[in-house]
C-alpha cells in the first residue's frame, strides 16, 4: 500500500506537463508565482549575470510541474498519517538558514565592536547593523562556506577555516545606493589579513610580525613555535571598522597630530579623542575619570606620571579635555605627540610617525604615477597583493610583469582609514591603503550596546540603542 502511494505520487509528477499544470493551477498560485518571478528577475538584473535565469525554471517547477522534489527531506503525508515533527523543524531550519544567508550576504549584517580604536564614536560592546547595499554588496569569492560563520570555527579546542576554496569566484560588486564619502564610517576586510598566524591570535598582522622579527629569522621562529600560516581570500579576511578620512585622489598629511586633507584641517567629530599628559594638584578618583567618559580600559592605560600627580596617557575627547582643563585641580594638560613609531611605507625615505605623517596621495582608479626605487614602497603592495602583478627590482630598475616600468596606472580606487581614537588605533598609518574590493559596507545604527565592565542589567547602554552612526 505504501509503495502504491509513492509510485502514484511519482507518476503524477512525471505526467504534469508545463502548459497543463499552469492552466489547472488556481488563481492564487499564479499570482504568487508572478510575484516570485518578478522579484527573482529584479535580483538577476542586480546581479548582472544572466546565468541565474535558469532559476526561473526552478520557480516554475516549484509552483506548477513539481517534477523535482526540491525539499527532498520532506515527506508527503497521506490523509490521517502522523507527521514527523523533527523533519518539519529541519525544514524550517533550512529555510531560515537560506534566508539569513541571503540577507547577510547581500543586504545587512550584524557586527560587534571588539576594540577601542573608534572610541568614543563607537564603543567596545556596540552591536551594529551594517548595510551591504550602501556601497553595493560583494559577491562572495568563496561561496562554499558554513552558513553564518565568517572565517573560523572552533571544534574541540582547535580552530579550523569555515570555508572551502574548491570554488573561487572573481571579485565583483553589485550596484549600491552610493559611493564612499569622506568621513564615512566603513566596515572593510583587513588589507594585511591575507596571511594570518592562526594559532597565535595575539599577532593580528603577519606582515608586521615578519618585519619586527626579521626576514631571516622569521621562518625559524615559525618552525620553532610550530605556528601555522593560513592564506585567506579577500572575503574571508577579518573585518575592521574605521573612518574613511581620505578618498581616491585626496592628499593627506598629519602635522603635530592634526590631520589635513588637501591642505585643509580635517573635520573633527564629537567622539574623536587623543591622549594627553596631565599634571594635577591631586589625583583623580576612578569615578571622576569615568564621569569624563573614560572606560575602565582607558583608566587602566592612563599611566601615572613619575614623581608627579597626574597621568602620562589620558585619553580624552575634546569635550572631556575642555571640562578637565577648566578644573582647578589641573596644573597642566598637553596633547601627546607620537614620533617614535614606524609607519607605512616602512622606508628610510619616508620617516613618518602617527602624528607626523605624509604628505601622501591616495591612489585613484585610472590615474598614472611615476615610480622609481625611492617611492615604489608606497605602491608595491598595491601592485603585487591587490592588483596581482609581478614586481621585481633589478639593477636599480623596476620590472612589472617582466617589462621595465617607470610609471604605473591603478586599476582600483583606494581609501585611507583612521580610527577616531587617534592615538589608539591600528589603521592605514600602520598598513597603508584599503582597496575598493575590500569594502564590506556602511554601519547604519547601533541595535544593542553592552558594557563588559558592568553586570546585567546595568551593563546595557540604553541611550545608545538604535542610535544612527555618524
């Protein structure tokens, strides 16, 4: 009897001819099919890939012919037969994963702020919704991936890559609502994240570690500590969030910690902060410091002045600076200027630091620059890592793809990103330009915020909930 039921069902599916199936369908089914088809066609136009038109046949079969049992895990029940609850839950779960993956890939995704590099504009523990359509979503380079997992999954105390590179797609961005503007807050794939030391999470930048340890000793250091290197495609690099302070074609310079764009002082923001050396008549309590807007991490890192009351590294916004300066307990307050840190492009020809940087020009698609052995350090990573050209320097001459070159024309736009915590941000000053194909999206608003130094429910920052990001 059971076999007769399944054979009849199979025979019914085979006999359903397209025209007959469409004609016999109810008006409601036809309307739903029409709506689904229109939405899908608009999606294909957005993708700009006619190959996906084949999906229209799948939609037609789902609504009318039913030749293929797409939900193969679902059982067709006879009247009065008991339903399998587990299979129904599985069906709901698979549907939810498909919808969530599509929404996450092409429309909007949730992120959390893990570090203080954007304070006080964005705080550690802020949960953001990031719009993928603001600048246009990227088609994944590695479509074979565990749903809702970015690049790593932990199992039994070990970390593994959560994706496969059996299928690798070229970089492609769909149409968006606009382009990156100067001073936009942007989420992007970490440019130096193409190679990571996976079992040493404290080292966030393989390239910096290699420079610090030295080219000759680096390989031995890896082998001695049994560290594993992992190469990642663009879409599986770690995600960073910074402010885009300079767009393609801009000229950037930092003098005495003041940022200049195209020769003019850059716009400041209420949450922007610097570190200060403060001398006091009497030491402030932690409570007084927290009332100035300092987090527990800020207070821990403030540093006591040797032989004096005060702090050597107090991180303050402009508002907090003015409040503290007006206090009768302040003897002096001076903005720190950092000149002893090595910065991109790590060359004796460019002895820059985070507070004395540039001038530097931001590469623009289609623009051509003169290159020589003195300035090639500015563009070497662009040419080799981002635009995939071979580059050699022999006998004082530069060869790109085997041909001698004295100029280079850029194939992509590039951006310069900085954190609003100007003395506590690991940003473009440390690793250079952000290519356009690394841009992920634009943070829209904070949907939740939690202070890790407080317990529930006092840890919820109610005033930050649903605030737009500026």
